C-alpha cells in the first residue's frame, strides 16, 4: 500500500509539473503576442493617420495586422492553450520526465526508468520492488516548484515599450488612434485630408428613384472655398455646375442603380457618399373585364391594357391590376368623388364597379418609399341606352277608304321589346274612346330595322264624319332602369263626307283622262317615228349606227308607252271602284264602265310585244339585215296605228261616260233634295211658334245644296259640249228659277214666324224638284232613244256599204284573173281598185266615228276595219307594180276582213236593237235597266264557227285546185284567225271561281284553232281536219255558255263594290321588302362589335338605304 501511495505521489507531481509548464509558456506567449500586436497596431495607425492611404493600402495594412495577430496567437498561445485543454495529446509522461531531469540533474534517468517499469510491476515482483524503492526516493521532490514565472521578466520589455507609446499617444492625441483606427477598419471608405472648407450636401436624402433623374445640390462652407468642385465617379472627376452663391449642382440622369461618389475641390476630397436607388410603384398590366347588362345578350369580354373605356350603361367593370413594387392600390373617381381601395391578391389587385354615367378615374399605387410619380388617369364613357327612334310613312286608301298602311324604320342602341300601332275610332264629336293596339312584327335583336303594317278599316264601319286617330309606339329592351319608349305624332284618318267623296272621284276621273291624253300623244309620236324609220329602212341595204340607235329608241318609247297604259288600267280600275262604292249607280253606267275597262285591258296585246322582242333580237346582231327589219316595222306601224285609233276612241268614250255620270249624279242629288225638302216642310208645319234656328239653318243648307246641284248640271253641260258629238241636254232653267224663288220665300216666312206658309212653300219647292227630275229623266230617255236610232241607222248604212264593197271587190278580183298586164282593160280595173280603196277609207272613217258613240262595238271591229283598208291599199300598190299574184292575195284578204266585219257588225246591230227595245219597255221615269255590256250575243261566235266549218267542208268536196283553191284557203284561214282572236273575250278572270280551269280549256281550244289555220295554209283538208272542226265548234259553244253564266252572276252582284288588292305605294314597299329580308340580312352575321362600331355599321346601312 505504501509503495502504491509513493508511486501516485510521483505521478501527481509529474502532472502538476506539466500544467505549470504550459501555464508558463502561456504567460510568456501573452507577453510576446501583446507586444507584437500593440507594436503592429501602433505602426499602421500612425502611418494611416499621417499618410491617408488609398483603400487598397488600408486594406493591406488591416489584413497584415490581422495576419500578424493570428501568427502571434498561433505561435505563442495556441500550443499551451491546447495543452491545458488536453495535456495527454501534447506532452507525454516520458517527455515530462525528461523536462524534470533538466530541472533536477541528480535525478537523472530514474524518473524515466520508473515510468517505464511501472507497467511491468504487475507481473514481476522483482520489478515491483524496484518501482517501490525508486518511488520512495522520488516522492520527496516537488517538481512544479522548479518552474518560476519570474523567469519571463526579460519578455516584459517587448510589451512595455509599445504599450507605453500607445498610452502616451492616446493621452496626448487620442484622435491619432480614433481616426486612424476608423479609417483602417473602414478601409473601403475613402478618406481624405481635412480641407479648409466643408462639403455640405443640401439634399434631404440621397435616395433616387429608378429610371428618374436626381439633382445633387452641394454647398461649400469655410473661410476659403475652391474655385471648382467636381464629382468623383469611378475614379473620374466630373465638374459640377455653379448654382446660386456657394452652391453647386449635378444631374444624375435616369438612375438605374446605386452610385458611390465623392466631392473634390482644390485637391481635397469629401467623404464617400452613396446615392441609393429605390423603385417607385408601377403598373405592369391592366385588364378590364366587362360584364354587360343581361338584356344586351352580349357575352362578357376582357380588354388588355385599355384604360379608356366606352361601355353601355349598367356595365360592370372589374379591373385586374398587376403592379411592380406596390404595397397598396386604390382608384379615385370624380363623379361623385369616391376612393375605392383595391383588393390585394396573390396575382395583383382587383377593383369592381358598375357605371351608370360618365366618370373620370385615376389609379394610385404606393409602397414604403412613395406613390406612383405620374398620374394614371382614364375616362369611362358611358353610352346611355337612348330612347328608341321611330319614323313613320303612311299611305291612306284614298280610293275606297278601306285600309291604312304604315311603315318606317325603328332604331335603338341594342334592340326592342315592343312595337305596336295604337288607334281609336272617334264617332262624331265623341273623343273619349280608348286606344286599341295592333302588334307589329319586329326583330328584337336588330338595332335598326324597317317595319310595315296594314290595318283593315272595314270592320270599323266608318261613316262620313268619323275619324280614326292613330300613332305607332316602340319600346326598347332596356332594363336599366326600365324600357324607354318613343312614339310618332298622332295622325287622323278622316272618313270623307259625300261632297269630299264626289270631289275625290272627279279628281281621279281627271287623272284618268289626263293619262289617256298623255298615252295618246306618246302613241302618235311612236307611230310617226315608226313611219319615218320604215321609209328609211326601205332605201338602205345596211343599217348605220344612227339607224340602229333610232330603232332602239323606238323600243324604249314602246316600253314607256306600255308602262303608261298599265298605269292607265290601274287608275281606271280605281275610278270604277270609287264610283261603284260611293257614287249613285245604275246598271247602264256600270255596264259601260265594265266594257270600257275591258277595252283598256286589251290595249296591251301579246302579239305586239312579241314583234318588239323580235325587233330587239335583230338589232342585237352585229349587222342587222334591213330586209328582215322592214316587214317588222310595217307590222308594228299598223299595230301602233290601230292602238292610236283605239286610244282616241277610248278617250272620247270615257269623256262621254263621265258626262253621263255627272248628269246622273245631278239627277240623283235632285231626288235626294226633293225628299229632304219634303221632310223639312213637314217639320216646319209642326212648329207652333217661330221656327227653330236649326230648321232655318237646314233650309239654308238645302238652298246651298240646290245651288251645288245647279253647278253640277252646268259642269255636265260643259263636259257634253266638249264631246265630238254632243247630245241634247235637258232645259230646266225655268224650273230652277221657280225652285230658287220658293226656297227663298220659305226662308223669309220662317224668319217671320209664318210656319204654315213656309211649309207650303217648302212643299211647293219639293214638288217642283220632283217635276224637274222627271223632266230631266224623260228628256234623257228621249235623247238616248233618238241617239240610239241615229246610231242604228248609221250602222245599217255602214253594213250596206260594206256588203256592196264586198261584192264589188269580189267582182273586181274575178276580173283581174281574166286580164293580162298588156290588156287595155288593166288600167281601168286598176282605177276601179283605187275607187274601192277610197270607198273602204270612207267606211273606215264612218265606222270609227260610230265606234266613238257606240260602246258595243268592240276593239276587234276597229282593228279589222283597219286591216281591210290596209289590204286594199296594198292591193292597189301591187297593181301599180303589175304583180297580179300579190294583188289577188291582198284582195282575198280584204274580202275576208269585209266578211268578218259584216258578221261582227250584224251582231252589234242585234245588240243595239235589243238595247232599244229594253229602253222602250222601261218607259220614261222608270229605273233604267242594264244594257248590253258589249259582249257577243249568246251563240254569235258559235254561229260564225259553224258557218266556217260548212265552208271548209264545201271546199273539200268541190275538188278545186290551183290558184283558186289557194285563195279560198287563205280566206278561210283568216276567218279562223279572226274567230280565234275574238274568242279572247270569253276568257274568265284568273281570280274568279273556276277561272283557272276555264282559262286552260280556252287555251286548248286556241291550240286546236291554230292547227286548223296551219292545215288551211298548207292545203291539208283531211278527215282529221273536219273532226277537229267539229270538236272546236263543241268546245266553243261550251265556252260561250260558261261566259253567259258568268254574266248572270255579275248581274246578281250589281252595285256591289269589288275590292281591289291593297296597292302599297313605292315609298312604303321598301319597308315591306326590308322587313322580309331582315331575317337573312348581313347584320345578323356580323361579329360581336363594341357599341361604337355597331352604331357606325348601322349608320352605314342607313346611308345605303337598307
């Protein structure tokens, strides 16, 4: 135990030695390190303080100082510190024993041997005894005591000298270490020797905004100032501009990043400064999402980077804003003033607002440095949903007053919800009735469109004096806040009184007469032009440009004339309807009007139209052949000459009819006045006291009406005098004076209160009115009978002359067959032909003159007599040319026309005789019945067709041949053609019951007749031809029977006005046409447009007239 204790003591002493050994090394290292560090610090501080090294040198000094300090620590402090922290790792026990032996020479190697033997003592007792012995010997030594800290006194000199200098200098001039140390530590900062003046930066902050200019303002303070001041940037000096006093400025332009700079002047430099760049908030992207009101039916849209907006009223705008360097954003609105903060989101800011009016707004962005520099201001233009606009054009039925047509355009920003015609009927003075509506079709999605509506007035049963008040109103589809409406002015449709109706009829009559005169003038000009061009064409082998142009002008003139004739037909139809509905009617007048209308409808024939079409085709050829054109012009000349004659006849018949109608109206007014005067006389007799003012006023009104009737009689007389063959008018002057006197006496008696006497005078006036009416009717009947007898005698004379002419022509035709051109008799026969031509001309003139007085004579008769006269003139021309072949042909055709005329005039004679018998049976004072309308008598065409069939059959059985056969076949073909043309009168109206079927039957019959004409011309008289003729006769009789049945139906509908289809004027037809086309209009296919461009498109269509 004692041996172990001695060993432990030795080992503990050894460990204590090692610790004190390292503490001694640490103490010595501290002295050396402090001395070296202080010396280095003193050196670099003094050097920097006096020499103002550049940043690079100061950095070298600083890092050299740090390097020296680190070297000293590592060299003198690091090893002892590590040893004290972990002794075994640096100094072993054996090395420590060797160190102890140096301090204790007497120990020598015993301590080292002890340490080596202690590990073997556990297994060897002898060694253990040796260890125990040596431990005991060494236990008395105190190893740590031999190490003395005082041994380091010599190292204090390395610390005391620099430390003393530092303390002395710090006490005497502390700025040496403060400024020197500061400049070395802040080696990047530029330091300059202190100047005798001071650079003072006047800017409150050296902070610039990126991309903007920054003005640096510097002031110089001190006793002495430099002449120039410069700015040091990246080692280069830039002079500053002199400002007021001792100030200088410099402009940093569009600064993009932070800048370090110094100020320099007179060799002195300021402390380095830094211009720091910060960013203002900026708007990077702007998206405006537009959500339109639902009634616009327009999808939402997004506009990129568009601040100024033009939007419909009620549109919701949502801004999606992306900004750079912005912490917050708000919108400032002006009207009304309101600040709306945007909602911050991850991808930016969002603001939503609905606009009802124009507003200006600005966007404001902010961060911790500032707001946006430039104002972001935009305009919101709100397009208000304006009230719709409407135009109105109207057409009032001024013929029958049976319908009203309104049309026009409606326009709005976005569409419509309602369009209606509002009307009310005002009976008399009643104005309290409410409005009724009729919806007008429209397209709700079209912003601009046309409308059209026809209102049937018949159900209203309007009477004279009634009024229809109406207007059209449209409402748009606006829902912000409610639909807006627009309406037209209120219009009146007044149902005229009888006098106004009569005036309207007279105006229409005058228009028809003017149109007839105009058409007649144009027809005369056209016929003269045809004659001139026909003469020119005969003399030319080829047509010049001027000739072709003249012929083309003929076709244009014909088209213009056809348009006038079509207008004439329509105008006369309107006149007939007016007279049938509003004017007193009798069957005789109605029949004449019907016949006159039919004659007008026959003015436009298809054959003439085909001839003009053929002429146009020939003119379209490169080199038209005059030889082909000349026959066409000849035919057209004859056609136009006939048309001219028919127009002249129509004009005279129309004037005659109007004069008769005027007289009939006057007589009807007289009958009505007699009844009114009789009724007023009875009322006056019942008055006990003085007659009421109302009765006196009625008497005065009857006097005015009688005067108006007298004016009508005078007008009728004037119209009669303008006729080519005026009729005798009734003389009623004496009765008129008596009636006027009785009415005046009755008026004076009523004023005096003599009611009984006034009543007697009124009855006397009424009786004289009845007497006057009977006298006028009797004289008219007598005059009509006399005129009819004269016309019949004239017709009989014409027939006799026509028959005589036919026999003379037949005899002359036979004489020409037996004479040669060299025969002396040839000249005498030619003179006889000329005489017959003159006789034919006289018959023609007489017949045309009669036709102007007798309406029963159809247009076919006048055309046939013209053909007769033309063929006889041609035969005379052929005789002059010694062309006997053509002479015979023309003579045969002339005879055919004569025979046809004889048959037709015989038919007319029968009609006139029956009309006279009917007039005689009616007697004076009786209501006149309907005379013959001018149609063929029942069976007339059938009889003529039967006679023609017999002639064809006789010719087939005669066995004739050669020239004689050809002439008779040509005559029979011409008769068949005449019957075919006359058959057109049997054609029913396409709109009548069974009219379409009847028209088809007549068309088939017409084809059969044409086949017969072809067979006759080609000399084919077969059994098939005869069978066809029997079928033609059967069908013709059936057609005549159907025509007679239609006549009976027309008689049952006497005095019933037939409604013409409503004729829409051209000014309103455009609205009707547009309304039909709008569903397929280009506007429906337009892409989605902003309101502005949509308006521009609508305005463009308006200018185009759509």
